C-alpha cells in the first residue's frame, strides 16, 4: 500500500490570507470615516440653516413690535421679543432665544451704536453669540446680501459693516474660539408708508 505524502493534503488553501484580511479592514475603516465625515458635514449645514432661521424669526418679531407706532424713541430688547409670543416656543429657553450654538440678543440702535448715521433707532440688531468661527463665516456669507453684517456683538462690534463675501473672514477674532456676529435690520415704517 502506497501512501500519499502529507504535504499534498495541505497544499490547497481555503479562506483569506493575513494580507487580504488587513486590506479588507482598511477598506471598511476608510468607508466608515467617509460616512462619519458626511454626517458631520450635514450636521454643520443643518445647524447653520437653523441659526439663520432663528435670526430671521427674531428680526421679524422685533420688526413687528417696532412697526406698530414707529416712535423714534421706541426700543427693543431680547426680553420684548421673548415675551411677544411671536417666536416659536422651541427656541425660548429661560427667557432667552436659544439656537444650536448659543443665545441670540435683540437690541435697538442708538445714536452711538454700530452703523448709526445719526438718526436714533433707525435700525435694530440681532446678535448671534457663541458661533464656531467656520459657522460665523458661513453665516456672514449667507446673510451679507440681505443685511448689514458686523463682526462681534453690538457692544464690541466694529462700526464698519462687512462689505463683501470675501471679507467675511474678518469675523475671526484670531483667538480660534467662538465669536459673535451681529446682523443689522432696518426698521420698517408702516405708519407713514
């Protein structure tokens, strides 16, 4: 009786080699990182859109409150807007207007406020606080065509509005933290119009 050598029985390979298994793991990790990046990007885009919507809702509420009499001595504040009932309740938290990143402040123009041309209370402001710099730049770029945009809050903002999309990077304070962006809205005079 003749026996076959043992080496012949094990010559046929079944399964994956170590190199093939490692390559499969690398491909799966790369695909997973791509999916995570896609969700992160979509989340940032959604938060920016929500921030823009809340700013516009606050401005609309403030404008409705101010337009009733158009008295040059009328002022507006965040508390007025919160108590007006004109804002969605899901953005009101502890008597503040709350967005995805932080609070929103509503304030009136004064004769020495930013963007003032000497006429008291000719406009009002919505300040978006605590924005990451990249989101602040995006907010500026999306809003600049419709509203005057200032870097910082109404108390610490530059007195010159950002004039072009390219200059929106000036909202970066250089500290790499979070910043505020102020949007100026003209008051509508519905009484004499």
